[in-house]
C-alpha cells in the first residue's frame, strides 16, 4: 500500500513536471497539510493604443529633472490570458498601482492584486507588493496574501517579458505564480 502510494506520488510529480510549461493555466497539488497552486499565464500591459490599460495619474515636481521617472504613479487594470494571444481565454486581471520610486536606477514599487476571473478560483485575489528593477530580465515578487480561496496564502511569482513593443511600450509578461495555502479551510469560531 505504501509502495503504491509512493509510486502514485512519483507518477503525479513526473506528470506535473512534464506539464510544467506551457501546461494548463492553473494546477493544484496537496502535500501534507498544504495545498500548492501553480498559475501560468500572460499579462497584457497596454501603455498605449485604443485598448490602453495603464494610466499615469501623478508625477512629482522633480520627475523631469531625474533620469529614472521618479515620482510617476500609474494605475493599471491589465487583462490576463491563458496563452500569449490577447484573444485567448481571459483568466484574471492585474489591478493596482506602480510608482517609480528610485532616485538613481529604473525601479518601481508595484502594489497589485491578481483578481482571478475564471475557473475554481473565480473572484479570489492574490496580493503582490514588491520593488522591481526594470532592467532585470527575470523579476521575482512575493505573494503576501489573498482573499477567498487564498486566505493565509504565501508564495512567489516569476515574470519575464514575452513581448515588448519599443514604439508603444506595450508588453506581454509571462507569469508563473506558486501559492501555498492550508489544505483544509481554517474556520475561526468564538469571535
Ligand atoms: C482592441 O480591442 C478590441 C476588442 O477586443 C479589438 O477588436 C481590437 O483589435 C483591439 N485593438 C488593438 C489595437 O489591439
Ligand atoms: C466568475 O464570476 C463572475 C461574477 O460573479 C461570473 O459572471 C462568471 O460567470 C464567473 N465565471 C466562472 C467561470 O465561474
Ligand atoms: C515563462 O517564464 C518561465 C520562468 O518563470 C520560463 O521557464 C518559461 O520558459 C517562460 N515561458 C515562455 C513561453 O516564455
């Protein structure tokens, strides 16, 4: 029985490894008292054009004097799809703020929520708060919590640029997110 369980676990983990990329846009696995959810999807960051999803809302008095855009604040509501094509299955939105907040280098503070809009986690959110160096080809960010299915969530995201249009600044980002939550819902009683 134990051997059978071990064999099954080996098969399951090799299946997960085999489907790691591109694979489905969301996968879950329970290990002990933890549930691991993996997302893989594409974020459409449209800085220009008719379907613009990123808007500048503020700048500081010293923004024009610095090479790093320091003080610019933007609000975004980016579409997230299962595949790189913007017309592929819509699965989430990324909503929140980015602020250029480094005097010396091109770096931002990004505070956003991934709002899932499809599948079993529909309407749950993941909260990401991070400093990003814009010159890094591989960006890492912490998932610091969530709502709905992602209460008590902790995790991290990795992102690369899938496409970038120098003329418009429009990008498609490739995101992989791992989130750990308790495998059983924790319900507090008595208050
Ligand atoms: C903007 O979105 C509309 C509706 O999805 C689409 O038909 C059109 O091709 C998009 N335009 C651009 C430039 O992406
Ligand atoms: C997700 O929730 C929205 C809003 O309640 C609903 O319109 C939509 O049909 C739901 N989608 C799925 C896949 O459950
Ligand atoms: C997406 O990024 C991951 C790293 O997080 C990388 O392994 C994978 O090859 C990338 N996929 C595409 C299609 O760019």
